[in-house]
C-alpha cells in the first residue's frame, strides 16, 4: 500500500467518524485543526521559485477557503451574539489574507492569519477539555 492510499484511507475513516458524531464541538475542533494544517501547507508551498509545490499550494488554498466557509456558515449569530460576530470577522480576515497572498505569490498576511486561527483552535480544544471534565 503506498502513501497516497494510506492517506486516503485515513481521511475516509476520519470523514466517516465525523459524519456519525452528534458532537458539534468535535466537528468544529476537527475543522479548525484541518484549517490550521491547510493554511500551513499553503504557506510552505506558496513560493514555487523556492521549492514550493504548485499542486499542494492550490489544493490547500482551496481546502482552507472551503473550511473557512463551513466555519462561517456554522455560526449562530442569534445565540452567539458578539462572539459569533467576532469569529466571523476573524475567519473573514484569514480568508482575505489567503486570497491576497495567492494573488501576490508570497505569504505576507497568511502567517499572521494562521496565528489567529491557531489561537482559536487552541481555545476550542481547551473548552473541550473543560466540557469533558464537567461530565
């Protein structure tokens, strides 16, 4: 079994597990983890003149944009109020930086946006630990 087949099998198993879960917190946490990973791969591959991989850059740009859309779409502005609005703006910031950097071919703003998203992901994981500890 080659590396691509192993990776595909893992992704299929992860996708199936998420589809079967009723835990919205776990779904968001998984989306945030995937977003951080895709943004980092995008940054690492944006400059094809210095060893970046055009295919990886494009794939992970598209993946990051799709995940951001999913995160923004999942926000409940009525229940979430200011927190939901702030998260939307942070996700939008990340989306815009990805698009800007793609157009310029240089990772200028995406690393900063990646730090913001990683902070959100870390906070989300910490909330999950607190929720599990309360149960």
